[in-house]
C-alpha cells in the first residue's frame, strides 16, 4: 500500500518568507524614494558592528569547538 504523507510547513519556513516579504517591501519603498527606516551614518555603523558580532557569535556557537582535553581525545 502506497501511503503518501505530507509534512507541515515549519515555523522557520514561515519566518523566512515573512522576513523576505518585509525586505522586498522595504526595497520597493527605498526605490520609490521613501525612507522606511530612517537612520544616520552612525546608526549604520552601529548596525554593521552589531551584525558582525552576531554572525561571529552564531558561527562560533554552531561549530563543534572542542576545547577540553577530553573532547579532543579520539577513541573515548
């Protein structure tokens, strides 16, 4: 018997689509000359710094960082 199952759409997928829609609306407003997110140069610099720190933190967290001697020992 062939039974097909359909997975539900995950919350992550919905979240990515919502963020994509917001980014597209923001881009359309910017192209038409509107300023949906008014920021100054200092704000941009702070955002870039925050984004860099956030990405570096997530990358370091995601990787399997074997720090302890026991973790670095193979075969145990």
